[in-house]
C-alpha cells in the first residue's frame, strides 16, 4: 500500500509539498509595461500554456474590458455537471490528492466565541493535521504534511504567530469590517495596517458589494487599491462575497476589477453568507484568472471558502483547478481552501484508505 501511495504522490504532487514559500518583504511588483515577453522562469510564480507568469502588480482600470464581460450561465452549469459526473479518484490516487488538499488549506476559526486557547489548538492541528499513527500507516513521515495557513481575527494574530513559530505556516487575518465590509473606508484601511504591522502574512479583505450592484467600478477599484497599499508586503486576498452578488456576470466583473487593483488572490466568500463557495461561481472566477493571465502575464491565486466540508468536495475543486489553470496552480502559493471542518473528513477518508474501516468522526477533532 505504501509503495502504491508513494508512486501516486510522485505523479500527482509534482511540486514541493513540504513547505509553503513565504514571499520576501520586497516582493517584486512590476507594472504591466515592465513585464517582458521573455520572463525568466526563476521570476515566475506560475505558468499557463508554457508561459511563465509574474506576481500580480495590478494594472490601470480598463472599463472597456469590464463592460464587455459576458457569462453564459447555462454553459457554466453544463460544464460543472459534466465535470462532477466524469471526474472520480479511487484508492491511492484519491489519497494522494487528499494529501494535496491538506497542504492548500487555510484552517480557519472566525467565531464570536473564539479564545486564545482555541486558536492555539487550531495551530497545533495545523502543524500536525494527521494523527501520527495514521502518518506512519501511510508511510509519509518524510513529507512533513501541514496546512498552508491559519486564518483568524486580528485579536489573535500574535497568538497564532507564537503558536506557529518556525513551522513555515502562514498567519492570515480577516479585515475591513469582516464579514459585511460596511465600516468607513478609513477605518477599514487602518484595520489592514494594524494587522500587517502586527505580523500577519496575509490579509483577507472584504469589498463593498454595493459598488458591484451599482456598477461603480472605479469606486471598487480605488477601494481595493487602497487596501493593497495598506497591506504592504502582506499578501491580499480579496473576498467578493459571491453569494450576495446575484449574477455570474457580477462575479466575473468584480473578479477582474479586484485583479486589476492588485489582488494576490480572489476569494469566493466570507463563509458567513447564506450561499458560499459553489462550483459554478468558482468556474467563472478561475476563467477570469486565466483570461487576466493571458492578457497581462500576471498570475492571481484562487480561494474558495465556506461550505466545503467533505473530502469529495475538495477533489471536485482540485480537478477544476487542474483542468482550467493547470498543475502550477495546484500549490498553496496559488490555491487555498478556506475551511473549518473539511480537515476532519479528509483525515477520516485517509484512515479508511489505510485501514479499510471508517472511524468515528469524534476521533478526528479539529480544535
């Protein structure tokens, strides 16, 4: 069993799954005019169709591009139905992809009753997401599997940084009046700065959805650009709140504006909306990422969040990313799951692969 799993890992996990690279504080953010056709692979963070892509530095708002965006809802739905029906993974291949899913997780606690002790327990789970006896049964001790990041409120940034010190796991903080994003702009910008100064490696920001409803694209662009500046060297993940945006065309347009304004990632949801991450919305967003990369030579990451609770669901999203963007996006640097309960089910499925029996859910606590 271990030999088969290791073979599948070599085939399915071609990138370094042992660590999450931290971007240097002076990350290169070039303007569009500075992007050379012959970008060296050493400077690339991803590739698309063999073309190396730089980190996103944003471009001036292109209203013509935004106005020309169209989405064929029926075609999107057919594409997703087809993918879910025809993409299945079994045995060692499923186990390999589930291990990949763990390395792309933002393990999250964003509850009103969060405490420092809960955050410390979550960080301990982030360091060792699989029980040691299961790691030994799978024969993957040398991989050092761990999650990509822990996502918390600003209040718990220092607690998480201390608990994760030396692990290479990043600390992400939600900001900008999360989850509604309706506090005054100056307060939201100041909140980002406080989190960045405290040491958060990544900031998840919330847009003003009303700008999308009103077609105020310049206002949305200016807002996100102000967030980008306040983040400094921290990575900015822009939450669109897709469950509130009503149409797929709104989702696509908001995605393009966020990328033009300098987003490092675009993220589906806060996890607090009635409808959170869905595959149709995700398809629209990843195709916007693909078009943006083709037009600008810059890569943007993607993060579905909210409602992804089962191992089977995680495989659906990984398959979508592989087919639409390619293998270079199947890394924590370019793809994340925003999750609180998914890890428990993945651990349970891996335990079934190792033993042939399903264990009780209470044997796989998160925090």
